[in-house]
């Protein structure tokens, strides 16, 4: 699409929003029910598209994408009426007699820009929240996942008129055109570089943004951890989607006393979960593109490979790989890996853990495996990160009962459930002043007695 076509879409959506048709709760619920039905009816088509783009199995596609979107819709349908209600708050005595309340209201026309690594989930989850809040939406899925983007476009155009929800496909040219438009809210999920551009463009129109970015998410394993269980859960979360998960453990910080045991358990778990020949495992995903495949392969130092390390350029698959003897100066520690490569570093004291984590930009996630409550409390308090888990990985994003988002360079704002509804809603603070009483103390001419009353009220 060119600039003129995109401008026309935004104008149509703005006109539709201004009719107030998106405001009734019944309209919003109907929109969400249509999307849930479409997802259920097209589960196989969605799975095939995701397999084409990322090599995921149908099981993984439902567990990590389709099913999570359906769950978010169900949660919203259950709680939407409560979320959208006006909330009465306390009125100061100085404003007697009146009622004070907060009224959630949709922003208007929102732009949702999503990435390729979880192309369905990270497109439709924020869309669910935006529609629940009463907005219209222009959706821009990634050009790197064309099969899934095509299915998203087909599904959404089949259930919504274009003036309510529109899908814009394409690449950088379309992204540029979209960001030159004035939206009422922008929700972006992706990398830090593009996120910076999105925020810069939004600033021209003073458009509020949510940025869901990434970073090097640490996984801490101390000497009190249940090592076999930690290895099992780390292997699951790290190599899910071939490591292309924004909250995947990026590196392990392991206490020196248990490093050898953890390494042995990691190797054992990789074989258990992916087999002796993971490159031939049909349920194991692939890198999204040759460019990303080459980049991740370039981070594997052969002399530090403790397990895996093989790859197949024809299928763009890289074995689940563990690197040992890694230092902070190695190439694999200079950027977010976003692939199936897991470096292990060691520590000897909690102070060293905190120093190492805080030496990097604030990560999107932090994980700690420990039975020591004091260690857990200290790390989770002293390190800045978006969210995380104790004695598990990744699962903190798979719930509608907590907000999900980053901090600092890993993002700003959050979504999922109530947090998502609030993200796409402006809170109007309103005082409804009654007419049967009008206290005179605020009016001129000012009198000393009224001054005493003011001081009594405002203290």
C-alpha cells in the first residue's frame, strides 16, 4: 500500500470510531466472539501457516499461539463489563457535595505492529485488548512471516469491516507510511532499533506508545536449586521456537559448585526432549530466515561448544547448543541471541550475580532457580527487569491475570488481561458537582474565616 491508501484507511477508521459504534459492551463482545470462532474453525490452517514460516509443530502452535489468544479472548469476555465500568473514587471534603469517578474510554484509532517470532500471538493478543477497550485497529504483521500474515489478513477481513479492523501487509515501505500517519495509540512489538524509530515517529504527533522489545534475559541457577528440574525447564524455554522467543533464557549464570552437574543435566534433557538428531526432528522449529540463521551460527564458538553446534543451511535449523567457558567478552554475550544457543557463565556470590545482570541493559525477563528465599528476594529486588519466574522460565507471559512488559531498553507499558484493557484505554477523571449546595469559600472576596476552612480541608 502507498501513503494515500493508508491515509484513506486511517480516515475511514476515524470516521467509524466517531460514530460511537464501538462503545457498547455488546458490540465489543460480539467482535471478540467472532474472532474466537474464526480461530477455532481455522486452527489447522493457522498451524500450517506457522509451520511454513517457523517450522513449528501443530502442538506447539496451539500451545504457544492459537490457544493463548483464545484464552485471552475468553478472559476478556468474562471481565469486560467490569473493566469498562465507571469506578467511583473518594471525593475530598473540600469538593462536597459531588461524586468523583474514573471513566475508561478508548483512545480511538490504534496501530498494532507485530513481529515474526510468534506471528499470530503477538498480533492478535494486543488486538483483543484493543477491541475490548473499544478502539478500531490497523494491524501490521511482519513481512518475515508471510504465510501467517496472509492467514491473519484472511481471518480478520472475513469477520470485520475495514473501517473497524484493517490488515496492512508489506515491509519497510508500508511501515514508514503507517508511522507517518497520526494514530491515537501505537503498540509495537519487535527489536530495540525499530522500537526507537517507532517512538521517534510517534513523538511528531505526541502519540502514546507501548513498546514490547527484548534483551539478554538471564537465568540464574544457585547452589540450592533442584538441578535436574531446572535443566528440564530451561531446555524447554530456551529451545522453544528454536530459541526465537523474546523471553527465552539468553544466558545462564550458574554457581560454580553446581555448574558441571547442570551441564550434564542440560545435555541429558536436550536428548530427551529433541532426540539424538534434533535437526531431523519434525517438531523442532527452524530459523525464520537465512540472514538470522547465519547471524546465530556466527555466535557459536566451536571451541566452546559443550553440546550441539551443528546446523543445516538447507533447512535453516541449528541444533540446541550449549556453550561452556563463556566470558562477558565473547561475541555471544554482546547481543540478544534469539536462537538456540545457550552460553553458561559462572558466579560465586550473589553480589556477582547482581553486578553481572545490572551491567547489561534491563532485560525483558529474569529467571532464578533456587531454594534459598533470601537469594530469591535479593535478586528479584536488586535487579531491574520486565518480569520473570522463580524456578521456571517463560510461563509468566502465558496468563491474563498479570501484565506483561519490559522496562528501560526492554520496553515500556504492558498488556494481557486488565493491563491490556488499561493500555488501550484513557482514564477520564471526572467530578460530578451537585447543584443543591455551593460552598462560598473559594470565591472572592476572600475572608479570613474561609481561609481557616481552606486550611482545615487542605491538610
